[in-house]
């Protein structure tokens, strides 16, 4: 038998217990899913085996320019999206991207795609009513996302609820959209809502 860390492909019927998932991965995915749900973004799948959380974003980076036809709404959605992408780093007050999450990680690359798409949005915007809006700087969007997540994460009970949620995700391994909705509605996540 090979040594640790065990991969999901290493599991055999001869082993008496399923593989355990790295607790840091489960906590990281719990942050993504909880911040997404707190911002009313649908969580489609949380997979602690592969280490990802699939969220239905309000728009893909390529659709950002179209979304900004309604600047206030698109701005709120972009702040929420950026907060979800960098949830754990923003919540724990860490630099993002940084040592814990370098530019090579998926989250940082996704955020870079949104940054590039945002850079292509014109500086002066008109909404559907032909009202002018000025596009805030990208750094402002990130600062607002960081503040939003940090404020949410410092509410009473949130840190312990995130740890309990990570434990449940580790136990489940993979949670689909329906399973996530049940978990999110449970008493376990009450402090996160």
C-alpha cells in the first residue's frame, strides 16, 4: 500500500475506512459555498475529493460588459462574486493572491479573468434609463468584496459554524446542489445565514 497522502483512486475495497480529506481543503470549500449562499448565489456542487466548489455565477467574465448595462446591479453582483472567489483569504484577512493562494491556483486565475474583463468595461457607463455611472476602480471592487466577507465572517458564531460545516463536507466528500440546500437550511448553518 502506498503512503499518505491518499488519493481517491487509491481506495480499494480491502480498506476498511474511506479516505479522509485534508481538513484545510474542506474548510476552504466551506468558505466558498457559505459565502456564495450568504450572497444568494446557487451552489451547484461541493467536492472535497477534488477540492472545488461549483457556483452558478451571475455572469461569466466574458459576460461582464453585457451585465454592466445595469451598472448598480452588475457592481453588486461583481462584489459578491469576487468575495466568493477569495472568500477564505478575505475572511481571514490574508493577502489574495498571496503565499497561501498564489497566482497559479484556480481561484486566483478566475479572479484575474474577472479583473481583465472588468478592465474592458468602459469607464463611463449608461444604465437602461440613460443615467450616467462612473465605473469604480478594480481595487475599489476588491476592497468592497474584502470588507463584505470580513464583516460577514466576524459575526458571532460564524468561525465555529464554518468549522462544523467543513467537518460535514469532509464526512460527505461530495455534496450536490440538493444536498447543499439541505445542509444550508440546517441548524448547523444558522449562524452563516
